[in-house]
C-alpha cells in the first residue's frame, strides 16, 4: 500500500494556548491508491500520522500523533492538534502510513517533497498602556498604548474591560491605539479597569498588558438647573 499527501498540509483552523507553547489544529489531506480501498477489494483499515521536529531522526523514532480510521471513499482528510515543544518557531515534518486489517503498515509517505511545516508558537510581548482619559460629555474612554514587536508580526489588538480591579474582563472590541470605547447607556460605578492583548499573524496572543484604572467623573448632568430659594 502507498499513501501520500496530495495537497500538503493545509492550516485551516487554529487553537491557542496562553502558555509559551501550545497547540495548533492542522488539517491534513492525502490520497490512497484505489486498489487498497475496501470497496475495491483492498484491505486498508486505517492510517497513522507521525511527526518530528528533527528530520535527521530515523522514522521509528518519530512521534505518533494518532490514527485515522478508514470511513469511506476519498477525499481523505483529518484534523490533529499538534503540540509545540516550547515557545519558539518550530519546524515540523509529517509522514503517514497506511495499515491493513492484519496490522501491517505501509512504507511512510513522502514529506511534502522534504519541506518542513513551520509553526510559530511564540506570543508577542504584552502591550503597555501609557495613557487613558474619560470624557464625561460623550461618555467615552480613550486608551493609548505602545507595542514592542521584535519579530515584526503583530497585527491586531483587543481591549478588555472590568468593573473590578484584576478582572474578570469582558472583550469590548479590537482596534489600534488610540482606542475609544463608548460606555453603554446607564453605566454605573465610579471606575473601569482595562487591559490590552496583542495578536500576531499566526494567531498567537500576548499576556495582558498592564491594567489601567479609569475614573468615571459623573459630574453634574448637562442642562440641569439648580435654583436656591431664600428663606
């Protein structure tokens, strides 16, 4: 039996981890010789996926990522969560084998003509909120932050708000610095607390920025007239 990737590795969906390192969900597509398929009289039972970060290792030392049962005619594809060894950009090589109903394995597939798959698990640095202000007339909070970007791959930011110091925080939107947030009608309380998170073009996200507290100066409502009558 022979199995090979025919579209290579298609990265379709990401999952993230806050830690340095984490997982990526990769979708693999491959093809199998038609004569091996059960509907054509073949004895294919399932496939096995293997990975390595060191292409010099013998194949019997590669890590087995899991099995894919045969479930019907092509196209063949499956999702696997691939775990990073640490928080760095990591080259991965992948191969598959086909296994028959007696447990015999085929020779491993090609590895995209030997090309590694580069997976970046390194999160960007945390932003630093440098300024904040509250406009009582428009009921808006404005935040300003700076961003270190040593890898040049930071692409977006999200802002989170809480009514208590330290959270829990609510996502109030994505944007760039300076960022203006409209408080909802009827907002109560004297303080709001904000953090910012940076995202890079691989979907990794930074730790929270420093938290900044913004005082809501409610003041005297506009158009309110106060009359003092003498006794």
